[in-house]
C-alpha cells in the first residue's frame, strides 16, 4: 500500500540547500548575466511570481524554509515555465553562508518576516545584526536591501539596525500602491495586512 504519492520533480524550479554543494554561479544557474534579486522567506510567492513576470530582464531567487510553501510557489513558476525565477528550500542563513557568492546579488527583499511574538522565540527572527552582516556580504556594491512589515515593533528593530548602519544609506521608501484588483499587492502577507486596514512599515537601504 502506498501512503504518500511520489513527489513531483520540480527541478530546476525547486531545489534545496542540501542539493547544492558549492556557491551558486548565477550565470550558470539562470543561463544569463542579468542582475539577481533574492526574496527571503518568499512564502506563497506572489512577489516572486509577479516581479519575475514584470521584469524578464532580472533573475529572482526565493529562499523559503517551509518546503511545502516553497514547492507550491515553484509549481506555479513551473506551470508558467518561468526562466528567471527559482525557489531554494532551506534556511536563508545557511544559504547566505554557503551558497550565495559574495558581492553577487543586486537586491535582497525581506517582506513580512515572521515576528515571533513570544520573547522566548525572538531569537528565531530572521532580521538580526548577523543577518545584516550576511546581506552586506552577498550584496554587490550599490546593492539594495528592501523590507516591509505590518509589525510596528519589528519595523522599529529593522529601522534601528539599518538607519544607523554606516555601510548603508537610507533610500525613500517605495510609495504604497493602490491595488487595481484583489491580488494586486506586493506579497500575500501585505494583502492580508492591508485588507485588515493595518499600517505597513517600509524601508529601503542602499549599500554604500
Ligand atoms: C510571514 S511569512 C511572509 C511570506 C511572504 N514574504 C509574504 O510577505 O507573503 C514569513 C516567511 O518566511 C519564512 N521563513 C522564516 N524563517 C526563515 C528562514 N530562516 N529562512 C527562509 N525562510 C524563512 C517562513 O516559512 C514564511 O514563509
């Protein structure tokens, strides 16, 4: 008796950090020299899907620790046969340390990172001092870190880390777009938060 159906092979749209040994060479990975954006914790992949469709001149890698979500996003990308978007299943901290080459990324996006409300779980938060150091390592000179959250206290932490970091120059936050249809949002979490009427904290910082 078969309990689980065999997993669909989603390669090259879905790979895991365990599948890769050496730092990724983007030109081989995507088959072109276009700039690379990384979406940290891409979740359901609304951003990855829409941005990669709107910008065929760029490449997009989502990194997602929840394989179920990552595979779901990759399935949508595969359906579209998207050539410029991939999902990497795993912890962004391991990916940045082991697989993303220094000074190779144009933009790092961190949208609606898990807030981990309970004090005893705070150390699981992605956006920390060490994470910022990793971002500095992987960004190209002049590269950008872009973030948004609906958690005011977490946004203060992010601003505190970024606004006072001499390695970065704050950029004006992107204007809030008026949605033209029900799915016209930056990400799924932005959609939920804005439909609840919550204020979104947004920031962008450029590596000097
Ligand atoms: C609150 S959701 C936001 C998802 C998406 N960015 C959005 O705005 O709709 C946070 C996502 O980050 C992922 N995540 C949390 N910690 C992570 C880590 N260390 N590495 C990669 N992904 C992570 C979670 O699995 C989850 O999908």
